[in-house]
């Protein structure tokens, strides 16, 4: 899906609800977010099956991205370690 999105960088809202995100997907998503032509303003990772390392990688990319205006992690089990 990320590969397809790279062909048309006009996406503003990305909703990845109830998806398993493992390290290969986290790396792809992080690289996509960090692209200079990425226009995502809203990212939803609701009820994601995501580990600490994967979320950390994505959060690092989001921290560096200046285009993101809203992030949703609703219905996720977030521990102190993850936060």
C-alpha cells in the first residue's frame, strides 16, 4: 500500500485501523512520512497490533515531520514504556 501511495503523494488522511504493523511495515511507513513530498496531515493507527520498537520508529518519523497535524492511537494498549 505504501508503495502505491508513493506514486501519488496527495493523500492527506491515512487510516490504518486494526492493522498489524511489524518492523518491515513500520520502516516503510516511517520512510514515507519522512519524504519531503509527503502531505499526510492526519494519521490514524487505531486498534493497531504494533510493538514498542515499531511504534518508536514511527513516532520518531512523526516527530521529525512538520506536515502532520493530528495523530490518533485510539483503542491501543499504551504502556509507560511505549509513551
